[in-house]
């Protein structure tokens, strides 16, 4: 595969995807802050945040753009770190403990104002099976949006991403804010807003407990 340039734009079914190395350019940071919220996901080369590395971050903000930041394994991206800790911007993840544990460990940054659609789905229906909390299931169930997870464990630290990797990465965030809005509406209808907000407020502490090797200090 021919090496791609340092920064480039790729056309996809989701529209234009801007791909950058090492960090989100400062020119886009202010646009994300002005929008007030962003869908965020990461890809890694393993499951242990203390032993594996972040390969990419992908972000999506309606009317601002879709972004993939690559080559994150051996650097601390100052703009992304600042965005993660910015309380003015809501950062929406699916299974936030995973993403936040990697970024907290690698970047030594404290996350603020974060949300998690997986936590929301669990609060709405605590008795569902584990598969029904997956992003793949929730997107298909609510939006008939089919996600191909076949390259989930490909090489996200590669010097250049394949077209399939780019499509996969953006697929995880392109409808995430829509899912968040839908689940928050269901939570409000159930009268569970306060419970949900308390749960996500605890996320930064939960991540620190995970990294300390004590994920559930409340367990008997």
C-alpha cells in the first residue's frame, strides 16, 4: 500500500474524513469547543492500558467534521489532552472506562465532562444480555445501522491506515451522538437522569481505580 501523506482528506460514505498525525490541529480545537460536544473513540494494539498503546483517536462533531488522529503510540497529543480535560465540552464514548483508562494512563490527563452510551444502555435495561449493550447491537437496533467489526484487531499502529480501517474507525463515532441523545431521552422518560449523571460523574475515579488494579473497591 502506498504511504499516505502526513495529513490528508478521504472521501467516504460518511463524507469527508480528515486524517492527521500525532494530534488534532489547533485550528479545529476551537470549532470542537464551540460545538460543545464530540463523539470520541480510540483504537489500540491490546486491551491492557498499562501494557498496550493507543493507535488512533477518532472524533466526530456534526457540522464540524470527522477526524482520525494516528501515530499516537509514542507521544502525548497536547490538543487532544486539553480537550479531554475541558469541562466545557461533553465527550461521548461507548464503554468509556476502556477509552479513558488508556488516555489517562498514556497522557497523564484527568478527564472531565464525559458520557458513556454503554452505561446509559445498562441503566435503561439492567437485565439485558451483554451483547445488547454492544455498540454494534445498539446501532442496528435503533438505527438499522450495520457495523462490520471484522478488522477490529488489525494493526492500528501501522504507518498508514487502510481504507477499511478508516471506514471502521469513523463508523464507531458517526452516529454515536444520535445514540446518546436517544438513550438520554429514554433515561429521562424513566426518571433516571440523576442516577445516570451520578454514574458518569464517577467515571474519572473509576478509571483511576482500574489503573491501580482495584476496579471495584465496594465488592465484599
